[in-house]
């Protein structure tokens, strides 16, 4: 479970710092330098709307710059001491959760030095990114919907349904993230376990599907 706890920290604390650093004016000017001003303005407005209604707020860039050396120094020390090639010996969710905000920073010469200054972190990051993206095949939206129509949802986890707020199996609810991107997804609550929530949704195009959410960082609300 330590890997999941670390991943939660990377997805929240490290990611928030990386977003603030990437969207500082100097970095934005390089990243979007070839786009017309209207496109840049529209993109930034879209990103701002992503945080509307959630608990997350943009970390001031001055604070991100102030705290970033402490974050990276701790990671550098951990990776220097770790006997294996990854954060906790074997590759895990911890490595991939941390890699994506650092990859984000590597995208421009303004923010890349914030990663490159730490040799152990840089070596580790190259190793994680070396996993690549697997084998993908192209599919149209219609093909994807057809697969969903024909598919049968997997059996529910062999775990007791448990919700301290009193939600029950079969109840109509909506589930949404609490930090950002808080658009709700409505359906029938099938399962609430220690780590996972599952909704059943039926759509004329996609048929009946089970939608999975993490418990941590998401909320259930009655419909």
C-alpha cells in the first residue's frame, strides 16, 4: 500500500507544483509561442474552467519555486539510496504517478532544468519513460461503441459493499472528483469497496457498461 500512498502524494502535491511551474509566463511563452494569442487565451481559459467547483486551487508560482528544491532533494536522496532501479525496488504505480508531472516539466527549456539538476531523478525518469506506451491499434468511435454494446461487464469484486454515509446497492447516484474536473457521472451504484466505486450505466449507443472510480478523491451524491 505504500506505493499507492506515494502515488496519491505525487498526483496531488507534485502535480500541483508542476502545473504552477509549467504555466508560469516564461514557460507558457515558449510552450505556446507558435500559436496565435487567441488560441493561447482560449486554452488557458479552458484550463481555468477545469478547476471551477473543485477543492483544488492554483499554487502560486512563487511558492512552487520556493518548495520545489525540497521536493526534488527528497526524491534524489531516495533514489540514491534505493537498491533497485525504481522508487520501491520493482516498478509500480508510484513510479508512473511521479513520472508524468516531471515529464510535463521536461517539455520546455524553461522548466526542464528543474528536473535535469538532479542526476538520480533524471536517470530514473528516463528508465520509467522507456516503458513506452505499449501496443496500440486505431479504432473509430463507432467501433468502440459497438464493442461496448457487445461486451458483458465483469463480475463485481469479491468484497463487502461498505459505505459509511449509508449509500446502498442499486441506489441512483452521481460520482464526481472533488479536486478538479468535477463533472458528475450518474448511474446505479453497484459497488462501494475500500478502494473502488462502480456505477452501472445504460446508454442507447454503448449499451450497459460498468464505470469504475477510485474511492479516494471522489464523492457520491444521491440523484
